[in-house]
């Protein structure tokens, strides 16, 4: 029995072919843009390596007066990570608690109010958060940090030798946390609310406490999604520029662990802070090279985050 | 989902006690001693509250309840923390920014204004024009491409759909400063244009596109399939079905997608610092020269040592958040309206 | 049918179709020859042979799941839009195979219209807009849109109810009214055949009767093929009936076909007798 050829006829309509191709072309814009960013910025990274060698990535400093300039972004790369980690330490427990509260504890109307609140937090532009952090958070945090140093200063990360408690990585990390909390909370809430009700009812029937249910049912179930959400928040924090710029005092030395000591840096703030006073095309090129590494860093984190979120989404089905 | 909220009266009584007693103790300490507030809160109140709640839980539920009470106290604490931060941010905007607002603040520019000029003169008119212009250009670019991307995913359903979704997702993670840097590289380095509204619009478009595409995709998926089949049964081509039936049916959702995209980018500063620069004058030509925008204005005035300049920064921040609030409200109102009609 | 009209049928210009200005073109004859249908590897219909004479109403009856809806979608080439769809055999329209490589499926659907089980007016258009939407979507040019709106809505039995509110949204109508609107919309592109897939099963009895009246009237101009679950409806409305059946594990096929009076009054096959007497299905 001869099968009829349906495909060539169905798609042979001229107008539809044009339409399909145009739409497909537009759809690939995102690929083109991503590739463009990678290529254009990457091309700038090559000369940077040629003049700096690996020390571009392994040393810290920004002296453009020497020939060739001695420039290294290690401190900035480290700073980006340090700030994000500080932010995560604050944001992850807060976001999880918020999500648990909204899903398992609060009355539905309160949960709705909180959801709107969190969305509002997410909508605040970073320049406004930076403004608030500079004028309100910074002075307030100073008092807290002084006390922290006074009573816990024997722990290395809480040491402060300069007596300057303004513009510290801790404050910058705190601002990042405020940006990350809405993202992580939204994902965690979504994931936890999908815990199968049967499992929850069963645990309650067995006389489990909330904590036991969380520990053995909800959190393991939602683990993948929550990790994905955390990584999404991390990606956001790594790329954040303006709020950190307002708050952090930028120094070209690696601040390893003195988080309540003034001074630090991140790749994003490096770019913005040097951009205004760029001395020439050479320095601009170095900034572009730094931008390339920032792009790669955030891309990797985001891709992994999306893979985790989508993979666990499928598993949970 | 919430079996842990059952409340017998004994429970309510113990909880009330557990909340009131630590609060009273701390209040008393605050008034009578000069223990610094942070210590009061963290070192004294928090442990007291935890212990009190733990006791209350133990009294009503036995040892099982203690862990739960810890979680509950901390969860409430986290919620309060978020509320406090939010109130602080919004409150400071209003308290510190309201003074700067006036009609001339919204319409005049900063041509003859120096940081020490009093508030009666000058304004952010040029910045508002800049923001509007840049956002408009960004929408012109990102909305058609975003809708086309969504159409490719839901209507054309080519084999490359998973890849397209992957790239759109990846694009949503691009930091705003990188987008600005990229546009700067292409546009300025190739000498095509200088810092301009057009360049800023391009940078914003990169940031807007993923939001528009993702929301449009969700909205197009909601259009019932029998509309498509009905159109095809009438002798329509795929193209006409999408353009004349599916997209009109998803009209309100697409408008919402655009509004959300705009709300997402309107406060982004870094890309404009790089790609659009700054200008005290009101610029209308999108290609000619650097142009101001509301976030850039804030950025430039934040750290100046003149109180009036700082007040202007707060004022423009207030204007910005009001714009964002209007956009989100619009999106809600439109979205709630005729869904799918 | 004249040669010019015949050429029109098989070689329609994508840009637009010039409709005859003299008189709506009359109903056509269709025939399914040895049609077998697959979804991927699964065969769902086996060797269907049915003739649909001009200006008649043919009912396709049978229990659910035996392939009637799938079959009717092969008659206007909607079946192939489903991924994995496959077909063997031929479907003749006026003696020519519509699955021929030279035939444009989009234009065929102008000749062979379809009405679905769930009324699907376009929500973004008005009542008037819906009626004329077929013209807009297919690129067909016809004059006198007002006349078209009145004629088709009258033929569909809806004109009196909506003539004063043509500018209203189509979604404001009741289910029965929407279905009649959809029929008017299908008629506006002047099909020669109208396929109807259980058009009344989602409607109340009053609307059902109205539509059955419409079907009887329409069959004077248009050949109608209707899938129905409702045997009384088949008796009321159709001249010919084909009985489909899919026994367990086997593809659907036509057990018996013929004049409606014969199929219901004096069926030849035992299975037909059982079905029309309500013993299964």
C-alpha cells in the first residue's frame, strides 16, 4: 500500500515558507547576540593576555602608567565571588524561611501579601537600592559591624585593622542578599508548593512535626529546584554593578577575608569605576577583557542553574 | 498543606505569652540601660524569643514542638526582616525625595544647574525624555524579535526549539554591564555611532528580549488550539493564522509582556553609563549625542557633597520607582481584564 | 460544472480566488477510495470506501473511538497537520485526487469547509468580523460584504437574532448561536462541501434542532458530511449513512453503508443491527 506524501505538500505553500524562515531567523537573534558578545569581548581578551600573560588573571592591581601596564583582575574576580558568598549566606536561609512560611505556615491571605511584597522587592531597580544602601544602610551597618568586631573580632573574618567600617564587603554582600532573596524565594516557593499533598498528609497522619516533614519530605523533594534557584540568585549577584559600586570602597588589593573591613572589589564595579577615567584605547581594551571574564563567569553559572532547574522539573513529574 | 496551624486555645495562650514576655523584657532593658540596639536585638531578644517559644511549644506539644517553634520564630523573623527592608527603602525614597518633586523638577533640564544650585531650579526633564526615548527604541527592537521568537517556539515548532529556548534563557543571565560593554564595543569601536540613545536602546533591547520572549511564549501557549484549527479549516495559511488569529487572541497578554519587559529594564544604570553617556541638555535625536536618563541622573548625583544635589538624586529615585509602580499596575490591570479575549 | 470552474478548483492562485459572480457554485461529489490512516505506527482506519453524492447529507455513525473524526479530517487535508500522520488511498473531489502533489491543501479547504464539535468563533473579532474572517484569512475576494453577512447568517438560521448587534463580540453569544455563527463563517467562503464533526454534541436540544433544520436547508446547495453520535439525528437529517466500527485491537472500518432508511430500517449486517438498536456503543 503506497503511503501518500503529505509533508512536501503541507509545507510547500510559498507564503508559509517565507514566514517560517523569517520567524526562525528572528528566533536565532538570541544566539547571535550571545555569540556576538562572546566574540567581540573575547577578541579583546587576547591582546590583554599577550601583554599581561596569565598574570592578568592571577595578580591584582591596576597600574596603567607602566609600559606595559601591570594589570591583574584576580582581586576583582575573588571579590565578585566573596561578595556573592556573603550575600548567599544571608539570602539563602532568609529565602528558605520565607518560602517555608508562605507555603506551610501562613494563612493564605498573608501568603498573598508576602508574595506581592517579594515581587515588589524584586522590582526595585538596583540604582535605588544602591542609593538607599549608601545613605541608610552604610551608617546603620557601621554600628553593627563595630559591635561585631568588638565582641567577635578574634575570629579572622571579623578583624578590622583600619578602624574603617564603611564600604565593607559585608555591607555590599548584604545589598546583594536583598537582591537575591526575591529570586530564591520565588523558586523555593514554587518548588515547595509542588510537594505532593499525599506525602504531606501522610506525614501529618503519622504524627510528624513540621520540622520532620521538612527534613524528610519537602526539602529533599525540592532540593534540586532550590539549588537551581540559589544558582540563579548567584548569577544575578555576580553581575550586579551599581548597588555594589555605591557601597563598596574599591581598592586594588585582594581583600581575602576581612569582610567588615573597608575595601574590596568586583569585576563589574571595576569596569564601571574605571570607565569614566579611561586613559586610552589600551585601558579600554583591558576593561573589555575583564568584561569578557565576567560574561563567561555569569554565563556558566546561569547555564548550570537552568540545567538544574529544568532537569529536576522533569524528574519531579 | 497547612496542618501545622491547628490552634487549640491553650496553644494560643502560650504563644501570646511567649511573644509578649520577651518583648517586655527587651523594652524594659532598652529604656533603662544603654545596651546598644544591635546587641539588644540579636544577643538578648532573639535567644529570649527562641527560648520562650520553645517553652510554649514544649508545653503544648511536647519535645516534638520545639524544633517547629524554632522554625516558626525564624520564619516570622525573616518575613519581618523583608518587610522592614522594603519599608525602609520605600520610606526613605518618600521622606527624602518628596522635597525635590515639583512641576519644574519634572520638566526642566540641568543645563545651567550646578550641584550647589538650590532646588527651585532645574530638573530631570532631560533625563525623563532620555529614558522614554531609550526605552522606546529598545521596545521597537526587542518586541518584534521577542514575539517572533515566541511564535517560533509555539507555532512553527521547528526542530531547533529546545536550542532557541536555551539561548533565550542564557541571554537572560547576561549582566547589564556586559550588555552595555558589548554595545559600546560594536557601536563606538566601529565608529558607527557614538554614545547615544540608540546605543542605549540596543543595550536595553538585549536585556528586554528574554523577558518579552518568555512571557509572549506563555501567552501564545494559552490560545486554544481549536482557534488555529478553525482558521486552517477556512483556507488560511499558517502565516495568516498566526498573524490574524493567534496573536490578536493573545493581544492583552502580549501587551503585558511588553510592559513587564520595560519595567525590567527601566531602572538599569550600568548599560546606559557605558552606551549612552550623560548630557545636561535635553536631547531628542537618538543618534547624535550622549543623552541622560533617570538612572544616570541618580548615579551622577548620589555621592556629591551638596545636600541639594543629593535631594535631587532622591527625588529622581522616587520618580523612577513611581514609574516602575505604574508599569506593574498597568500590567496587572490589563492582564486581569479580558484574558484570552 | 464548466471547465473554467474545474480549472479553478485544481489550480487556485495563492493570492486570491475569484468567486463566480453569477450564482453560488453548486455542490460537488466526493469519494473516499481505499483510505487507510495511521498515527505514527498505529493504524486507525482500514480501507474506507464511501461515495458522497452531490447535494446530499451523509451521516457517519459508530461508537466513539472508531475513527470517524479522523476520517472526516482526511477529507479536507486537516489530518496531515498532526505530527506523525500518514495516509494511503485517495480522496476524490469532483473526480480528482485531493492528495495529488499538485494540489494546494490550503485552497482545497476553501472548497471543503468544516465545522467542529466545540464552537470556535474568533474571540478577537466581532460577529460580522467572524463571518467575514474566512475571506480575510484565505485571501478570497468577494464584493458586497454586507450581503454576504446577511445571506450566510440567514442560511445558518442566525440572522434574526443578531442582525442588530453585528458589532458585538462573538464571545457574547450562547453556544448554539456560536455554532451557527461558525456555520455562517464556513459558508462565506462558498464551499461545495461542508464537513461537520459532531456539531451539536456540545449544544442544548433547542439549538440542536435549529441546526438540524439548517443542515436540511443547506443540503440543497452544499454536500454535507456529518459525524454524529446521535442516531435520531442521523435519521432526521441524512440521506445516506455509513456505519464505522473498530473492534478490539483492529483499525476502524466501514461495516455497512447505504440509504439511511435502509441502514436503520433494514440493515444487512448483524453488527449494524445491534448498534442501531442501541445494544452497544
